[in-house]
């Protein structure tokens, strides 16, 4: 299956085209996510040219739906929804937090075995303003896993927290002695700087590079499961509400 995967949520994003797990073209982005409103279509065209494909050849469109830049998320989701309608192709939205877990945790190539991996995974992203996005994933213990089902469970809907509240939540999760790992992106120094403030028993992993490969893999698994795409998947996963909405309250 040919998959066009985009990540417009942050400064380390871009466009990738995959045939199942094989990368056919990769166009990374460096810089402000707000520029995706200008550069996204050029990057998609560049990726299609590298892969010798056209938009109508794509079988599945996959977009990171957040959390991250409000402008970048909206641009990416709007573009893929439009292409999906135009070419009658499925569109899937994937959380950046889940993509981090997939790439460096249970689903990715660097994953540990199910018998030895942590019980909890906490992907952390800098949310600016002295706050952090936090996800919570728990490893499934049932075996064998169903076909096309992830090896982890998404817990709650994610949070945006000050460091003190983040520390309290993580401490509560590992209070029973559960094995847990924090996952941060390699370029996210603010998230990495939280390490001394959190329990020393936590494993710490860094995700290198871009996430389009994980976004494509998760979207492919979702599509192969034949589960309908929930409307929330194609909506922006902000966690923090936009300022414009807050001003209306």
C-alpha cells in the first residue's frame, strides 16, 4: 500500500512516502511549523517527484494530528482531508505521542521484547510557556496480541502540565514499582531537562529524527484492522486549547 505521511506539528516534521514499511521518498522540514502553510504543498510535490508518483497513486493519507503547532496541525489535516475526498482515499490521523512510543517503544524497530519492556511509557513534548505535553501508554500483557493491534494501550487523553504536576502524575503511576520509561525527542532539550526532577528509576529514551515512518506504520495498521476512522482522528489533537477559544469563555 502506498502511504503519504506528513507531520506538520513542529519544527522537526516533513513529508514521507512509503510502500508499506519501505521509504520511497523523504523530505524533512527544518524550521517553524507555521511555515507549513507555505511549504507543505511544495514538499509534497518534491516527495512525489522523488518517488515517481502522483497524488492519485496514493492509497492512504496519514497526518500527525497533534499535539503541537495550532497552525501546522490545521494545515496538514485540511490538506489530507481534501486529497482524501478528491481521490476517494482513506485518511488517518495519528498522535505524535503515539508515534514517539511506536518509534522508540513497543512498536518500532528499536523495541524491546514484550517480556522485558517497561509496563508504562510516558512520551513528553515541550508545550512552551513552561508546560509539557504528556502521554500515558501501558503495555498489553495479553498474548498473543490480536492481528493489527498495537502492543500498548493509550491511557486517558493526554495532558498539558507544569513540571510539578507532571512529576506528581508520573510518580503516582510508578508508585507500585512498575517499570516505566520516558520518551523524548532528541531535539527537545526542555523535555530532556526534566530528567533530574523525575524518579531515578525511570528509563529515558530519545527519539532520533522525524516521525513520518511511525505515522505511516500506525496509519497502515489502523487501515488493515478495518476499523472505521473515528471523527476525532481527523480533528486537531491540541490537548491545550487555542488562545482564540480561551478568549471566548
